[in-house]
C-alpha cells in the first residue's frame, strides 16, 4: 500500500499542472510497466473491480481470473470467469512473457477465441497487498484487480489515477460487481 501511495503521489506531482485531455497527450506519462511484477506473487485468483468493458465482458459480474502454472514451460494458464446474466461464463487460455527477464509485459491468448495474442501489461503491481493494474500500450483496455473480493475506494482511486496519468480514458472504466458472488 505504501508503494501505491508513493507512486500516486509522485505521479500527482509530475502532472500537477497538466490537464487531462485525451487530445493532449503531451502531458501524459508514458505507458510503463511495473518491473516488480513476478510470477510467484502473480499466480492465484484475482478479482476484477473495474475495467474498460469490451464486448466479451458485457453483462458480466463477479469477474475473476485464476492464474496457475502451466505444464508447458514458460506459460501460465489463464482461466477467466464471470456470472453473465445468471450463468457461469468462462474461457481458458495462456499467458507468457516474451522476454524472460521482464514479467511485466505479458502476451495472452485464448485459443477458442479468434484474434490471436494480446498485450497484457502490468502497469502497477503490489503482490504483497494484492493490487494490480493491467492495460496495454494502445490504451484501449484496462483492468483494476485485487486478490480480495473487496477493494478500498482509496486503492481503486489510486489505481485509476495511475492510468489517468498515462492518459488512459478512465471515463470508460466501469465498476465490476463483486458482491453476492
């Protein structure tokens, strides 16, 4: 949590005089990844608390991702699931780090879903407190995740602030319902 507060405060100072306007990207911090991301703390269940809704997540609540070690060396099994209109919806795929020395820039693929691989960049990672912000360099997807089914509003806002400083359009981020799951 201390790391999140420090990063948020630093970003605030760097951008204190900038106005957030998607047409003015000169005031944006670059889309960077958190080099502290590591497989050991990444593995497990992560609950989605907010995301830019994409067509495959419409109608989803109780969204979670389970990351587990794959039997294929260098790969992580990804199982995404949600409650969609009262029915369980899930998809399984895999993730891997193209650069074995940089776990923060993953590629993810879901073989049953057309479209190939996608970038899954870990923009903020705090494995100890179980908080993660994931996006891509095109800034067209963003996920606020925690290892808990609840997230403090201050943590949620701090993660949104990090994305805002990189000029992600945070107005497109919608909260993900995690109660009653």
